[in-house]
């Protein structure tokens, strides 16, 4: 997996746009405030709607890094400038980074 580009969560601003490839229930429980949700299985059909900018690498995240590393490998092959968020949402949460959840629930990472 050493060929998968990675980005450390501490280098991202709290309001960074992140591509979250977790499942709906994981997303609902807690996600980064400006994250964009595209479950891993939906990624091939959502390429046109990905939040890609010309001025930086898009961080891709899942719970711990497994699914997002697969997403990054595939997206790189498609020509996207992406990197796996090291440690996933567990590292984001452990680093005290902001989380938001669906509804009134207290946000947390499943």
C-alpha cells in the first residue's frame, strides 16, 4: 500500500472538504463538517459530482483507512488528485477535529 498517497489529518483545516466513502449509517453518526458523502460502492457513478479543485489534493476518508485507500487507488487511476486521510475518521475524531451528525445525535465515529 506504499504507493497510495496519504495526507495527515493534522495538516487539514477544520473546514476542509473531504470525500467520505463510508456507509450511510457511519456518515449519519458523525462526519467532518464540510465532507461530501459518496459511499464506496457509489463512487464509479459519482465521478462527475466529486468536489475536485484545481488548487489542491482532495482527502478521501473512511473509518480507518482501508476503504478509502481502495478509493484513492482507483481515483488516481482515473486521473484525480486525491490522498488517503491517514488513520481515517477514527484519527480525525481522536485528534479533536470537529464532527457533525444527522439529527440531534451527539456526533461520533462508528
